[in-house]
C-alpha cells in the first residue's frame, strides 16, 4: 500500500485563527490524521483482516436494516 499524499491549501484572508480552523476542518475531511495514526504502529496482517471482516459485517447489517430485511431472530 503506497503512501497517500494530500495537498491541502488554505487561503489566509484576515485572521490566522480562522485560517487555522479551516485547515483543521480540511485535514479532518481528508482523513490525514486517521491515516497517520494507522501508520504509526505496526499492525499484523491477521489483525488487519479481522478489522476488515468486522467492518464488512457491520456494513452488511446496516444495509439490511435500512432495507428492512434484518430481523434479530435470524441473528
């Protein structure tokens, strides 16, 4: 997996505090902090697979709930 680079630009037209808030919002939307946290520590491949599996299960359950096909008795 290659490293994702983000080019985030903020135009400062007055208050630097306002520009800083805009920068923080843009960084949050891009997911820069989340990606950095993910690369800070080593995670074994088995743990990555488990997280992907759990995420997929949750997404499928949410999709079934929104479609109305999920019944707790079938669980």
